[in-house]
C-alpha cells in the first residue's frame, strides 16, 4: 500500500501542545466552516541522523474537514456540498525547519490555508514547489513521469504518464516535457540495502509505493519512512 508525505517549509510555527482553529457557532442558514485542529501525540517520537546531524522528531495528530462540492440527498434533505473528515499525522523537524504531513494533497492544502487564515494560530507553513529542471539531472534513474497542462502537440490530452527505466531519454518524454509541465517523477531509490519505488511530486510530496515495515511487528515503520523522505529531500530537493 502506498503512502504520501508532503514536505513543508515552516515560515512561523509556535510549538504548542494543541491548537483548534476557532469556529463559528451553528446558525440556521449559515455555512459551517471546516474544522481544523492538531495536538502533540509524541514529543520525542524518534531521532533521525541526516548527513551526520541528529534531528529529533515531534509527532502530531491532526484533523481537517475538507469541503466536497457534490450534489446529493439524505433524510429528505438535498445538499450541494458536504464536509469530509480527515485525520492524519504530521512530523515536526525543528533542526531542518520542516513539517512533514502524512496525507493527500487536497487535505494538506486545506489544512495549511486554514492555519494561514487564522492569524492567532502561529502556524504559517508552505509546501515546497519542486523545480524538476534542477533535480532531474541529479536523479540516477527515472522510471516514470506524469505531465500536466499539456498544450501544443498534445491538445487532445490534459495529462499523460510514461514509464520504463530511463524513460526521460525517450522521444515521448521529451515531447511531453516540451508541451506541458512535469507533475511527478518516479525512481527506484536505494535505502538500507533494498530498492524502494518512490515518486517526487511538484508540490513537494514523496510517495512510497510499498511501505517500509517493522520486521517484528510487520506494522509500518514510520521513523524509517521519515528517514527515507529526509534523505531524498536533502539529496535531491534541498
């Protein structure tokens, strides 16, 4: 099963035990604001060594309502939108001034915007905009690529994907890169003696396609996944 971690730069962050974005009371005919909150789950979740420097990781549990604009009907009442609840974890690495958020793109963007709009949160954070022109030459092997905003020769497509070892050397890849924008690159990444398939997306997310597991419990080994994420960040993105 795949997992996605979005790497975010912290511009301002007041490290507090818990925070709830203030919400308005429920009034008839007034749209309810999405709920946002987070709280410390483990102040000393793990320690990760990157380039010889040890970094302590604080784990948070977080919650975000995400508005879905869909029509429907329930209990004789019609609706044109609803709030979809999302619970997720995020990890604070103070030494690198990063917050790694373990959920999907839409939830991350909604959560960051809610925190940004609430001036009292002390939480201002932005996801990284990856420059693929800079990192593409650094990647040893590119095994897949997704393109968006296709124009010119690809007018009949909005997005396209190409896969195969060294796919960046193919004529199809070059034509798509000329016609659109790279939204993600995939590669095999060597980590602790094994090869793990990952993708780097334009909005700073890293997708691990097969979760790293604890050999004893067989549960996801999140500290090791975070170490992989930080290694990829420092080696290619930073």
